[in-house]
C-alpha cells in the first residue's frame, strides 16, 4: 500500500476566497430547489435532512435545563439561510420569529417575497456573510447549516464567540455540517465553491476554544449509501 499523499504546505482554510465563493453561489439559479450546490436535483434529500433536524432538536431541548420541551421557542435565526429551505421546513415550525442571514441577494429575495415574511414569521433579514454578521439581539435558537465551510478557522472561531454571546439563558447554537473523509484526517478544500470541509476533531477544537460546550452530537442518518454522500453531523452547543 502506498503512503498517503503529503500534507499541503498551505492549510486548507487559507485557500478560501470569499469573492470566489460569492461568484459561485450567484451563478446558481435562485429557486426553491437550491441546496447544497448540485444536490438540488435530489428532492428526497431535503425530506431526510429536515426530518433528522427536527428529531435532533427535540432531543436537545430535553437536555437543556429550563428549556421548554413543548410549543415554540421565541426567536431563532437561520444563518446561511440560502432561499429559506430550513427556515420554511424547520425553524418556522419551532420558533415564533425567525431572522435570516444570507449574503447572496438573489437567494435572500426568495425569502423577502415569501408568505412567511408577509405573515411576520420571518423577521429581520441580514444581507451579510457570517464573517460580517454581528447579532444585535438575543436568540433562543441559532441554526447554522452547510455554510461555515466558507469561513476560515479564525473567522469561524470569532463567529462562534458572537453566537455564544447572543444566546438567551436557555438558548442553543446548532451547527450542522458535512464531515471530512480525508484519509489523513485533514480538512478538505473544494475549489469549485472555495470552501473547506472540516474534520470532527477540528470542529470540536474550535468549539472548545470559543467557550462552547457540546450538549449533544450525532450523525444524520437515512441518506442512501449508494449516493456516497459526505457524512453530516449535528452539534448542539451552549456557553461553558
């Protein structure tokens, strides 16, 4: 068996180019099927994804002292909201009001024009990348899914600190992300959208360094194995 390829001299996150990321996502058609780049052609994916998220959140609410386990939470925020897939399919059902953070204007416009926005379920919209978002209110739930790969390690750590400080006393930060499958146990860089897929070890290190404690973590289940998708892991986080 040959030895693994040598580790790159430049850390994967140092290769992230935010302008290139925005060019990529601005080239993706803005419609309700947009998710995970090319996975938009698989409508079954979102059903499995949202079902897993609902189940995980139900478990997490039971683990947080004084957190209500029934009914809706107060205010949530969908970070890296895209066209509002998670807002519509999950957060609007578990939060009274849902803010959204999304840097791609054509995606954010879908949320602006949505029934949820007209009905007041969607609250404030922030046309920003996560590296620029500074929470100006407290949240019971901060949901961050499939987007922190566009942040460098330093930017992600700073984002986590801001989220930690923006949680209510019973609030929770959920991070749901793909996991690296690199045989050397390294983060993986994707040149197509200029993003990094991190290892579980890297995530846990950054969480700890950002003053967050892991309430629960598990892998998303239910995706067909024949599609050979990257593993997806949930992390529920609270201030230390």
